[in-house]
């Protein structure tokens, strides 16, 4: 059954050949390099990083009608499995692994693994060209609402010292409202009251997405510029760890999808995207503010496997289209 979003041809630029793929990858990597080389300019943009992320969500959900999101909530089994897997199972698995292999990384890895499905996940679905954007939008909403409860609880269970690792629930709630619900409401309002603007944004979603991606990477990697020159060990450890976590998330998402509807390819893609395309930018902001830049580094460097993985998944799954295939 086709997702309601795909009744239009607004995402066709993303689905044509490999040009769009290369534009996204090159833009992401270029903005990372520019942020490292010109950190002063990038740092001036860092306070607005969640605005750039909200903009990315807006342009990729502009053509999603609320009724399709509501219809997704009426089928709770898949959403429940993916939500429990994302917010409970995944951080528990990662905590056990990191505490045994590299305990110093346990806190940052648990933070990253326990965060909600990301505001960029709808973009990932659009870019890959397969899966169901309404399911992903529902997971973004549900996990974002639940994570202020689950993540502090997991930190309390695993790290015990709640004084040291307290997560400010109200601050996270404020960040989620500004970065998630405002763009969603704005997108739906634009679609309803200003259809010409909605059509323009949807038709230029790739171009606009690339702009927001570049702003995010430029802002964030400017913060890590000095480490590329004075502490390469932090860069290397963070990059390798982030890449390994991406693989773990992907495998967990795939296996969870098999447990729900193993014969539906779209469900497998939904599971992979829900687990891998996470709110790492929010983790970066929270970790930097409350635990320091070294704890935030893992979340920041996760952006590299994030975009490389997009190309791999697009090549593998784009032939299936945004629909379920048995």
C-alpha cells in the first residue's frame, strides 16, 4: 500500500540517478571540512543548530497530510516494537558492549543509543526512496515524547550516580518542541493555507535539504576544529566508535523489522532508518552543555557514518520504492 505522501511527484529529484546522492554526500563532507578550516564562522552559527535541523524536518514533511499520520497510529504493533527497541533495547545492548570493551565511552554511547528517532529520519526515507514516511514520522513523534522519561531512567539504572548524570527533562522537552512540533505544525499549516508555497518547498526539497545539512555540519564541526590539529586520538576514537554504532543500530533495526513483518521490505527499511537516523544533534547539544565537549564528540562524529550510510542504503533499497513489497 502506497504511503499517502507519495501521491505527488514532489520528491522526484531525489529519485533520479546518482546525481542527487553525490550532491548530498559532497555537500555534507564539504561543510564538515569548511567547519574544521574556518571554525570562527562556524561557531557563530552553532547556537542555531536546532533551527537548521527543524528546517530539514519542515522541507521533508511538507507534503505529509495529518490524516496519514493518524492512520499510522491506528496500527500500534509495529510502532510499539520499534519504540521499545529504540529507547530500551538498543541503549541496553550498547551499554553492555561499551562497558565491557571501552568503559570510558559508555556514557556518550548510551546517550546516543537511547535518544529518539531523529528529526532527519524523514529526510533519510525520502532520500533512500523506499520505506514509509508516515511510519517514520509517527516514530519520530512517539520516541521524542517518551525519551525524556526513558533516557534518564536508563542512566539512573546503569550509572547510579544521578547527581552526576542528571538529564534536564524540561530542557530536553523545550528543545523537542522547538525542533519538532513547530516545524510539523508549520508544515501542515503551509500545506493547508499556502498551497503554492507548499508545492514550491516540496518541489525543491533536495536543494533546501542540502542547505540545512551544510549549515548543521558547518556549525557542529567548527566546534571540533582544534581536535583535528591537537588531539587526533579523540577524532579517531570518535569516528571509529560512531561507525561501529551505526552498524549495530542497523542490525538491530533489521532484526526488529523481521520480528514484526519479515516479508515486507518497507518494514525492514523503516526499522533500519528508525534505529540509525537518530537525534544525534540533540545529543550533541545536551552532552556539550551538561557533560562537556568530549562526551559530545561521539554524537557529533556520528554525522559521518550517518551520511555515508545514506548512500549505501539508497543504492541497496531505492529500487523498492516507497511502498511495501512482499
